[in-house]
């Protein structure tokens, strides 16, 4: 079995036949980083945002395509940034069907989430973090609003395990900007060293076992040792970052929004934290799931409270009252995205705006929550050095794979990759400037 980072000439079996030193140095420094982005490359970041109940499709999608499209009612709220974003219709994940059960597959494209024994696959952010995560203190940040942390997340490991989102802005602020006392820093370093020693012992035990087990078990041990070495590498990187001071906080510490009815103020607070993390180069990859499904009756911009929970409203059945409440909620979302774009555009990084080096991808696993439709997903891509200002319209009855867009995103991040998930290649209609 060949490690995904390696060429066919370097199999894990070849490496594992060597002495322990062969594993320790070339495995960590030469091979896994062979396809990684270097620190010398211009920084490009990405913020991936999803509302797991989506938005109303009719007011979102433009009726015309191309560069001269007429802004839809929702996109009109982003009019000041028209040249900085692209709206895309006719995208979905092939084989990812099952209504709400697809929410965890938005960044993975894992097929058949309702099947017995389903196991998710690696998410786009984690895949990218394997290549560029070492360049920042935090390889990725996975955030959530009103989220059921035990069951929902945009971020998934290579083994298909959920990464629990952070849902408290105050705690995230401390993680980003508060160094702690010398004793606390020393304690974290000691914990890292202890973990490394445990991994060393586990690796030694596995190598002794390898000579006495079947070929199938050796393959399993092979995979295990690979995971051990990759984890050791991450621990070493974490230890190196402990030696460096954290950035000075550019703003005051935020307060947590604990009232689940205040979903959009909480969303705004998390978007602000995502921006600060990107702006200080604390990370280059942020995921943020707005868990509308788990949200009860909530406040609208005029302080009115909706007549029902978000999920029940989404099954509007064309009720004029429910549609009106959903439209107010959707407009607030668009306003928050416009605010994020404006702040990213205001910040300069060298001769470019921060927005020009930050991809913002907003979308949902549901094209129409009312009917549990998982096709024609609402997708908005902004910034990141793409040539924007268009509505890219693909057939609604024969969607393009959303993973094609993911490949284009990976390439803009500096990761030479021509496939991800169910992709058939990059989204050629979305070109860099």
C-alpha cells in the first residue's frame, strides 16, 4: 500500500523494512512534505462557511448567467462587492443524497451518507491542512454556531472521524491571542514531550509485533505506524510554535452569545473571529457551520422572534408567513457576508487586499430545505485571486460536481492537486486573475 503523499517509488513497506532511523528522519522531513506548500509561497487562505438548512433558492439565484447577470434580491445586498464574488448554480455532490444527513458531507463529498455502515472521508480543509497546516500556529480552525458538536461538523479526519467545532468566541480568542503564564507554557511543552514519548513506546511495540503477525496484520500495523509518525510530526510542530509569541490581540476579547435564539449575532461574532485568525495569519484554513437545524425560534433583525424553530420554518410548504420569516433570516446572512468581505477588502497585505488572498466559500448541503433536495446547491465564492463578477450556471438537471470547485480552491491555495472527492477536474470556468 502506498502512502498518499509518496510516489510509487517509495512504498511504506520499503521504509518500514529499514532501521528505526529510516522512519524517523527521511519519513518526517523529506517525504510527507514533498507536495507541501513552502513558507516562501505567497499566503493564500480560505474560509469555508455552511448553513445546514441553506437559503431560499429563488431569491438567491440570478435569473440570467454570465458577467452581465442581474443581481438577485439576495445578491443585491452584496452589490458593493459584485466584482469580488462569483455565484454558481448547478453544483452538487454526486451520490450524496438523504436530506439533512448530508450536512456532514459538504466538504467531504462522501457518498451514500444514509447507507448502513457509512463512514465519512477527509474534508477539504483537513486535506489542505496536511499540505499547508505546518505554516501557521493552528493548521485549521473548525468553528460552529448553535452546533450539536457531537454529531455535526464540517471538518473530518482522514479516517472519517468528526472534529468537534469550537462554538465559544471567548475561548477561541484566548486560544489565538493569550499566551498564558510561563508555568502554563512549560506545562504545555511537558505534555507535548510526554505524548511524544508515549508514541515512541507504541511505535517500538508495533515494530516488534510486525515480525510475528500475518501479512494482513502487517498492513494494519503499517497504517498504524504511518499515523504514529504523522502525529509525532504534528506534536513537534506544536512544540516549535510554543516557542514563538502569539500575536497581539487587535480587538478586545468578545463575549459569548449563549442564547440560541441569537443565531445571527452569534454568527457575526464567529465570522469576526475567523477574520481575526486569518488577518493575524494564525491559520490559513477556517471552517464554520451554522447549525440552523438545531436552532429554536430565533430573533430577527428587528428583534421579533420567529413563530417556529429554524427547521420547521424551512419546511415552509409555500406558507407566505414562513417564507417571509425565512427571507428576513437569509437577508441577514447576506448582510453578514457583505460585512466580512468589506473588512477583508479594507485590510492590506503588501500590495494586495487581504480579500485577494482569502477565498470565502459560502454554501449548503441543501439546495432546497423544503423538499430535502440535495442538488443545485447555493454556492458563493469570493476573493482568493479568482476572476469574479459572473454567475456560472451549470445544468440544474445534470449538475457539475461541487468537488470540481474544491480542486480549484486547492490549486489556489498552492496545492498541486487535480482530484478531490467526486471531482472530474478543476472548475475550469472559474479562473485566477
